[in-house]
C-alpha cells in the first residue's frame, strides 16, 4: 500500500525553493521587521516635564542624574531623573500611585500625583506627541 | 453556446478555489482579515501551469462566486477581497516575468500576498476607515502575508511536483489516482 504522498518521509518540501525565493523571503522579512520597527515602537524619551497645579515647574533632559523637589498643597514630591528615565521617588499622597508606577522610560508616559497636583511626563522627539498620554 | 476545454478547465479550478474559500471561512481567525488564503494555492498552480490569463479567470471567479455563496456580494468584505485579488494578480503578472530558474512558486506567493494586503489596506484607508490608524495593523497583516505566502507557495510547489497524484483537470471526469481512491 502506498503511503500518503505529501507526507512521505523522503519527500522534500523545500525542493521547489530556488535562489531567488530565498532572496524574496529575506526581503519580505526585512519589510515586516521594518514595519514593526516604524509603526509599533514608541520613541525613547529624552526629557522630563514636571508640572505642579498645571504650571510648568521644570523641563529636564534625561541625561544626568538629578533630583527635583516640588512643593504642592499637601507637601513635597520628589522627582528623580536618571539617564533615559525618570520616576516619582516620594510623594505625600495617601495612595502612592505615582510612586508605585516606578521608572518611566518611554515618550508620553506620565505619572500623576493627583493629591499634590504634581505630574511627571516624559517627552521624546517632537513628532512622537501624537497622544495626550500613554500608560504602560 | 459551446463551452471549450479551456472553459471546463477554468471552471474545475475555480470550483476547487471556491470550495477552499468557503471551507476557510469556517475557520476562526484571531484578527479580522488575517486568513491563510489557501485558495490562492489554486491560483498559483493555475498561473504556473496555464499562465496568467487563466489565473485571472480563476481568481476573479472565486472572489465573485464565494461572495455570492457567503452572502457578501458587493458588501465591504467583497470589495476588500476584490481589491486584494486584483492587486495580487497585477503583481503575479509582473513576477511571472522573473527568470523561472531563480524564482519559483514561493516568490510568486509571497509577492502576491504582500500585494494582497497592500491593496486591502489601501481600500480600507481610502474608503472604510478614513484614518491613518488602520496602518497600525499593517505589521500584523504583513507578518501574516509572509507566513502564509511562504506556506501557500510551498504547497503550490508540492502540487506542481506531484503531477501523478494531482493531475491537471482536463474537463473530463477522470478516474481517481490509486493513491487517492483507497
């Protein structure tokens, strides 16, 4: 009895492949990678924008480590800046949401300490400001 | 009116393609629009065996007949399907001019799959969702086109090399080969 032709162990599925096919597949893979890279990545942040009560307090490049203290209605929030990232280190708010968000690294990411009216937002190259804010 | 052998052959291939399209419509898809497009295997085989003109016939008959059966004739899904089919037929018309010693069914299949999603996303952008947000899905569609393009191309290559098992329909009712009539 003849076994199923297509699944015959000795039959090579890749036998029809030719040199140009490899080239086509490589090029197509490149296109897919390029599409993911351009359409599915948020640009890295390069500066942090700190606001209190809606007023701009500081705009700091994410290059050197630094701490910023912001005084609000219920106390002092501490923003920590590091290379390529920033976080709210301490906040007098009762629920500590903005502190627990930890390090922000991507453009448009934002941490809001509502009780103290402090916000920390990261910004990237200007063409990445297509969204009001993004949470990760 | 007399149907020629050409007509019989095209009808037989189109029937196979329509049956595959309808069977495939029953498969669940994680994302609307992401489908293996297995009927394109038939279009590829027709292209390589009988040339571009026959492939156009089979492909367009499939799009129209499958939409009639599925009840989507002239609905947005039909227009998307037609746009994809026309774009991939256009690319196949060009890709068959590539040297056949270098470029086989997998090349044709991958190029056609990319043309297919290209045409569909263009129609979607211009007509259905007039917003650049549709391009956000493009990487996923492109990845699906790559994977299914390669798979369909390999299957078409298998069929091309398996003449004795899957003979070209002649328009006559041929006895089934031994390997299939068990």
